[in-house]
């Protein structure tokens, strides 16, 4: 599948944003110190700005941007519609949460709004993940890994951002850095498990079944319908050289997970906490963009079978 | 409305039956489809870089040719590919705007291009690659089963069929109601063992494909193998063949 910049930015930025909002909500629900008033206010601001940037990026690939509002209407059947609604609903909830925590830190209202913010944020990420997980023609997405993985990456990347904001506010990353380090470890394991799963999958269909011939019939393309690329090949037939993919996987493992793990541990131990937690965020962002690029580039679509591609 | 309509077993299922035995791969159906739909109610079907190096455009119908079989007994199968108007179309349910829909009365899957935002998700949801994006108007496009022909009462009744069916010189394309067991298309499917494409994915396509029949005429391989020509004569022939092949 073509790794379009708009969807890479959408899923990565909203991962950071809703992950951060989740941790802020849980932080207050678990009894954040009154001194964290400004941290929560600023954190919700950062989260909502990042989410907005991601959502704006997602509209860039639309053919008719001025009609984007119509996407809120089909929530009964469409995960994309549900994602849009959940994202919009999260704004007033998160703002009410930030306001409640600012006016009366640790009040029951602030705490319960914290839980609701966390649920709304995770719900939005889940809807995004289900857009991909529900697509039957793409075996690398339509599996049991996609939805939990998106939630794990959101919680992990949000934790690195939370640790950075905590360091900016209090000078130490404290528990937030431990969360980020644990998140990096979980995300690393989740990614390895995902790659192991998709590498071991067998093709969901063969060319014979795609053209209605009995299973096992040998079939190979003789003449293509057209001699230049069309929409289907550009959008669904994206190919990445295997050796490049292997190299990018190693880069993603190091930059997205291993380096942030080390930097988060350094921040936790108090070694240049600000620089360490900032580097953890920067590496996580770059690495997760690479990981997301691979999630698209290595996904194959059944329709490419008609053009003789392996899927 | 992207929820699928409640359709009872008696609901009409208008669709195509395509005979892979008689299709000659001439692309006439694709060309007439393009011709009708670029001027019909569906509006212009765009072409990009028309006279350039990489011409491209939106087509509702694409004709592939495959070689099937092995051990020197292979055959050519020409394969027209277009929307199958599935009973379980994921392309409809993923649509966030309600632009994609399946008609309750005849099962035809359509796009309301006035509602489409061009997110392309429906094209990802279709395993048959039947939807193509219109870069000029920023919306998705697809086969309409020539909805502006099949119900047009100003046309003579015999012409009320999709453009691809009307033009096929090999009569490899048939149009009708696949829910009616007595229709010509249903009987063709029953007689010839019509199949669903990618049945394992569960989209339940309406259009059916009739598999190529077994060859009726026995043919013998025309090229003699190297082992058949032995001796000095054979060696001379080989030498001659080599010299002439230069």
C-alpha cells in the first residue's frame, strides 16, 4: 500500500497526542500533586494541538476537502466516520478536564474527567486502528495485532512526551520516564511479534481463485490491461525492495524503540533529564514514522494479484 | 447510507455473467464502457497525459490475459475485470460519508459523486480493484452497471443492457437478474458451473464467471523434440537450424 505522508503524519501525531492525553487523565485520576496544575493544562494544550495537526494532515489526501464534514455521518458502519466523531468528541472532554483540574486540582470532577479523557483518547486511537484492521484484502492489517499495536504505540509515544513535559515542569522525569521506558519495551516486543506474524502468514488468495479457476490451477499473467501504471497499481501495488525493508526494519527498531528506551532510562536516573527525555521524544517520533512507513509499504493488497504480484 | 439494505431472497440481483471460455480479449467491452460512461450520466471519465509518455485514466473495466495450465498444455484465458456488485460489499460499509451505497431494489453498488470526499478508503476495501480514483474531480468512480441504459425506456428494449454487454463481439458477456433462477444468466451459471471470484474473502459477488471448457479437439504438439531427430540427418538439420537462427 502506498505510504502517503498524510496518513503517516495522522497516525503518528495522533498517537503522541492521544497517548499524552491518556497519561495526563490517568495522572490526575491517580492523584497528581496540586503543583501539577500547569503541567496538566499545558499538556492538554500540547496534546490537542498535536491531534489537530494530525487531523489536518489527514484531510490533505482528500479529493474534496471542503466536504470533509460529511465524514461524521456514517458512524453506524464506518470506522473512519467513528474515528472522526471520537476525535471531535475528545476536544470538549479534554478541555473540560483541563479546566476542572486547573480550577480545583484533584477534585472528584477533575479526576473523573481525567478517566473520561483517557477513555475518549484511547477510543479514538482504537477507531483509527480499526480502519486498517477491518480491511480484509490486506492481510498485514486485517489481523489480531493491528488494534492492540496502535494502542501500545500511542501509550508509548504519549509517555515519552509526558516524561518531557514532566521534566520541563519539575526538573525530573520521575515515574513518567519509567512509563516511557516500559512503553518502549512493550512496543518493541509488539513490533517484533507483528513482523513475525506477517512474515509467517500465507497468501490469503491465489491468482487462480482471483480469476475464478479451481484452486491449484497454475496461472500467470500474459498481457496486462494497460502498459503504464494506473490508480490500482499506484495505490495498492506499492513495492519496497526486500533488502531496503530489512534495513528499514533495523533502523525502526533502533530509533523507534531502543534509543528512546535508553534515553528514558537515563532521564529516570537523572542523567541530563531534560536532554534525555527530549531525545527520547525526537527518536520515538522519527522511529515511529519509519515504522509506520513500513506498516504501509509492506502491506500487500489482494487486487495486485491480477497484475501478477505476490500478496 | 452505508448500512447495507435489508434484501430478502426475492430481491433482484442485477449483474453480469462473463464467459471465460469465449472471451477473446479484444477489449471492446472496456472501450465501449469508457465511451458510454464518459458521455453518459456518469459524466466525464478522465484521461491524464493523453498523448504523453505515460497515458493513464479511469476505466471501469480492465481486460487481463493469463496463461493457465502447465506441462506444455497451457491455454490463454482472457479475463475482464470490473465491479461485481457484491452482496456483502465492504467498499460500501467503510465509506464515511454515505456516498457509496447498495441499492435495495436491484443490488447495484453505486457512488453518489456529490457526497464523495475522495478519501479512497473504499478502493482499499475492494479486493477486486474495481474502483478507480478520478484525479480531476477528486472523487472515486466505479461501474454503474450502465444504470442510465438498463432502465432507459426511450431505448428499444433490446438495447437496455450495459454497454459492455451490447458490444461484445463474442457474446461472452450476459446481463440479467441472478436472483431469478429462471433467468438466462442464472441458467448459464447452473449449466456451466459459474463461479465467484475470491470466494474465500466472503464478499459474495453478484457477477459470475463461467470457467473455460475443456478442449474438445485433440491437438498434438507441433514441435518435434530434439530426441526425435537422430543420426546424421538430425545432426545436419540441427546445424541448419543453428545457422538459420543466427
